[in-house]
């Protein structure tokens, strides 16, 4: 174990002994200073309507939350705003919606608002930070390293951005980190209680987002190594470990066995069906090397610590340490996921890369630890770089929430309050254009039908009025509006804001008579 140990014990004992009154300084940093700094940096975002990078996924999640609150609290029925002939919302089961359902139930206490959604996501992010501290403290045996690593993780640009936005990946990441924290405790204590907690949090992570199952690579590689090292003898602890994980993971796995056959996306087929050209492959690879890893995941500053972590791990011959086995298993699991989903991730799905965060930031934390050990100049260098992280991340991400990332519905965002009032709350609406399929309906808070281009035959409008009860059309498409086959169904224009027009449609009885 010595290769991973910190010999900067004086730093650890110093921070352990520092107190303000009866409260340890390390807890003040972790539970007060980091949250307050993050609140300060995010201050203008808490009550901002959903917008920015991947608004489509945020608003899809928000629709699930609102529909659990308003219509159907059955956790098995996550729904979007598309209406069926029975005037019910369309149920679409993707990840197990435990996060969405929980926020929906919180709405019963607070009322629904984007502020409450963002607060819930922010608190979830804090639990991820606390989990990172707990994991690193037990893994690297250093209080100062755990604090510094949790600080660095806080200002990963991708984490910093999504920790304010409704994404199931936030819960998956949080569950994964706490699973690793309890697994590390188990390796020290041998307590089956810690195994159960580790399995529970991993099950929560997998339920929230299936790809996080790759973190079984940590427990699986440790389990295999332990069995081999014991020469297949006296395996009661390993058998109990396996059974606990199998039982606790079963509900999440059963959910996916039920819902995956209903999916029509390319996530489960990965590179085997989503083929790309050689030029596109090279473009994707360059983007990941030049932007995704150094900028979006690490935010420039942490790159140096990552590099030092690799160098010192080699110099200290880390492969001789027992932890190397399961940490490598964890890393290989994430790497295989990346290769399998490479074509789907492309250059746009940065949140698909969140499984890399535990892998990268444990190396970053080790790099910080070894930098502090160099000498006084190493301590000053580490301190300077750590202090610069929130500044760099804030500058990198300050425009991430901009409506420019959703140009098709930018005017909907800018005028969403007035547009919501243009039609009754219960009106069934036709909405176009919105390639995301979710942002438009969420922003105007209406149920109905969303189209992603200028193709809308008049016969479809007739059908939506006759059979589905459509009464209004929200449109940013002059092409559709000027089509005689469509505008014959307009009664009058109710509102125009930016490039969005709202039309009252002729009544069902009038359409049938005609």
C-alpha cells in the first residue's frame, strides 16, 4: 500500500487540528466554503429558465418531472407532452426515472418551478462533491488530498454546468462516487454493511443511467483478483460480496430488461450499427483530444495535475499496489464504454462523458498529492493552480446557458412567459419547428404535437383537430403558415413575439361541417 500513501502527514495533521470554535476547518471548507462559492458563481442561474447546451435533454427530463407532479405519480410511467388519441400523454421509458419522480414529489411541497429543479440538482451535485471527498480520503489516506481533489472535481466544467441542470446523469454520477467510497471502506473494514451500501449506490447509478454499469469493473476486477490470489480457497467473503451485489443490482437490471426492447435509439448497438467514415472518426478523435478531455472534462488547469499523476504513478511503480488492480479495472470499464459509444458521443454529447470524471479526478488528486510532496515550491504551485480553477471554469462556462445553443427556439425562450399565456393551460397545441422535440413544448408549457421541420400537410392539421382536439398552433415557420392547405384551419392570429406566431384554430365542429 505504501506506493499510494502520502508522506505529507504534517499537512494532514495540521488541517485535522485546525478549528474555528468546535468546528474543524476541513468541514468548514467542504460543507460551507465550497457550497457558498458555487452558489455565488451560479447565482444568476438558479431562477433562469432552462436553456443552453443540451436544452433538449434538460427539457425532456423537466417534462417527466412536471408530468409526475401533474398527472401520473406512478414512477413506472415517465411521460412527455405528446398527446395520444385518448388524450393521454405518451409514456416513454428510458432510464429508471427515480430522480425525475423524486423532484416531481418535491413539487407537491414547494410548487413547480425551475428554481426548485435547479436547487434539487445543485444539492445532488453537493452530495457528489462530498462523496468524492470521502472516496479520496479513504483511497489516498490524506485529508488535504481529499479536500483538494473534491475542490478540483467541483470545478470540472462539465460537472459545474450540469450540476445546475435536470439530467439523470447527475444522479448516476453521484451514486457511482458513493459506491466507490463505500467499496473503498469495505476494503479496509471487511464489513458487509459497506458492501451493501456500495451495491445500493451503484444500483441507483445504473438505474438512473445504464452506462454507469461499467463501474462494476472496479468490484469485478477486485473480486477476480481476490479469488485468484486465494487460489479458489476460503471464498466465503467473495461469495457473500457477489450475492449482495447481485441481489441489490437486480431491480435496475430487470427494469432495463423490460424497457430496452422498446428503444429505437443507437445507444445499445454502439459502434456495431452506428458507422461513421474514417474522416469523421478522425475529426471526432481530434475533438476529444483537443477539446473534450482538456477543456470540457478537466478545464485546462487540472491537465497538469493529471499529467503529474500519471508520471508519479509510474515512478512510484503503482502496479505493485493492491489498489492498482481494481482502479485499472474501473478505468478499463470506462474506456470500453467510450470505445463502444464513440460514434454516439461524437462531438456533442459531453454528458455522455461523465463516467470519465471519477477516473480522471482520482488521478488528478494523486497528482495534487505528489505535487504537494515535492517541496515548498510544489505546495505553492498546487495552491496557485487550485485557486485558479473556479476562475478558469467560470470563464469557460459563462455562456453555456445561452439561448444561442438552441437557435430554433431562441425566440420561444426569450418570450416564453407571454407565449405561455397566449393559449389556455389545458389547450392542445401544434408546435413547430423544434428539432429537439421537447424544448418548445416545455417552454410554452403545453401538451400536443411537435414538428421539427417545415413539413406539415394540411391533412395532418385536420386530423389533429378532429381526432386529438388541437385548438392552437405555435409556429416559427412562415412556410407552413403560408400554405393554403394549412392556413385554411386558422381562425385568427392571437400573438406574435419574435419569430413565433400563435394561431387560434377553427373548432372541431366547424372543421367537420366543412
